């Protein structure tokens, strides 16, 4: 059996799909599992033991050069490669048996249909991000009863193999980190005698970002009250933001830390705490089991938040928050979270130990 996973982006979405890939690998050890992903996001999946072949595309570049003959040659070559694969038999049977659209977009549905799979599985129409994408599916799974997106994804995997548990006690994230990335992080933190915290001030949307000045105040509090220095992580294009946080921290106990996605994983596995908004690094930290305080604005922590019940998520109770997902907004109230609320949440999380509360939500009134 050849299974084609279609989850193109973003980093957090890809991370949330990894447990479904791992579950299918365990349940169907002889199956071939391929994954179609945007090249910009694919780094975190490379060499994952759950995947046989990673198929990286550049649909964003295709859109920018939609009328270029080279773009259409690239699209045709990519789709032909997906269909052909390595399992085409003499009987000309389909090389892809099952395509699972974990994205729910028109473009991801198009890839599923173009793959030529007899079974094209996706979410129920009400749960698709773009409802017209249902025309590309011939099997839809009712996932509305599951709150977290990881469980929703596992429910799609369960449609391929009934033995898969859509609500397991723990999730598996098969992320391969190379020895050189481990060595890079080890050398970078060698001078830190105690533990350390991670602050990640970035966010894919402006509406997800908390003020750098407040992050700086939190870094000072971590040093003076908990004795934890802070590494302010950033990716390409976020250098200025990370340096602004460090400048706002008067204690001098915060310093910027540049890393690739794999290096961030190696760092998060060693950290005492992660603080940041709903963005890729938070979800990578959750996959590593790092204690988390998450700052949520236009997105729902119930669906996209960290899944350890000891983790704490902060969100304002506002009239406009439900199903918001706005990337720009005329007001900023949802991320107007006081520093005092964040430091209190840090105390709650760091003092939780092995206790597991019945819920993880800690809301700002």
C-alpha cells in the first residue's frame, strides 16, 4: 500500500500531523508513506523515520509565476512524479492507493486528486478550511467531536487503519535531529551553568505577536525570581525582533539565539520553559515535552494549543475571539495580556511538577 500524506504548511500544522504519520507507520509497517509539503516547511520532516519519501513543492512560487511556461512544466513534472512513484506495477495499477488531505484547502485537494488515488480522504465539509475542496474528496471523516487538531488528524489516519487510536494517551513526533545539530546547541549553551528558558517573540501573523518590551520584562523576572537566563530564539527575518527583546531586558540575562528548525528542537529538548505565541516553535517545543506558557490571541488554544494538561495558555475573553483567525485587525485587545498574568502563569507551570490538573486553560479576565 502506498499512502500519500498531503500537509503543505505551516510548521505548526506539519508538527500536528506527525502523530498521524507515526501511527500509520506503526499500524502498517509494510506500507510506503510519502508526504507532500512546501519546500519552505519541509526541513522538519527530512529523515523522519515515519516517512519514506518527502515530496517538496513550491506552490507559493507557482502562484507568483502563474503564467510562466516554466511554472507549468514544474507543476506537471511534480504531479507526474507523485502519480508514478516507485510502486507502479506491470498491470498499471494506481501507484498511490490512499491520499489523505490533512490541509483542507483547494490546492491540497487538487494534489490529492492529481495523485490518482482511488481513495481520497479528508475532513468533513464543516471542518475544511476551504469548503469547495470537498469536490476533490471521495471519503470524508467526521472529526467535529475531537477538540484538538492532532486528534482530528489521527481520526483521518484511523480511516486508513481501524487499529489506530484517535485519542491515545501520548502522541509520537518522529523528528530526526542530526548529531551536528545537537553539537551546535551543546556548544552554544555550554557556558550556562543552570537551566534556561526560551522566549520566542515571533509569530507568523502580526495579530499573534506580544510586545517585545513585555517579553523583555518577563526575561528580567525569570532571572531575578527563578534564576533562569533566557535564550530569545528567532528564524530568518526575525533578528531585529529578538534583539529588541534582549535590549528591553535590563538584567542582561537574555541573549538572541539563531537556529534552524532542527537546532531549535535540540534546544527545546534541553530547556526548562518555553514562552511564546501560537507559532511553529511553540508546537515544536510541545512535541519535545518542554513546559510551555502560550500566549493566544486570534486562535483557539483548545484546538491548536499545547496538549500537556500541565501547560498554561493565556487568552483574553473577548466578544470577537471565537473563530477569529484574523491576520490583521483594527484593534489589538486580544494580545493585550499583562506581564503579571504571564509571570503568574510561569509560576503555575514551573511549580506543577508531575501533577496533572483536569484542564490547562488559564484565562486572563
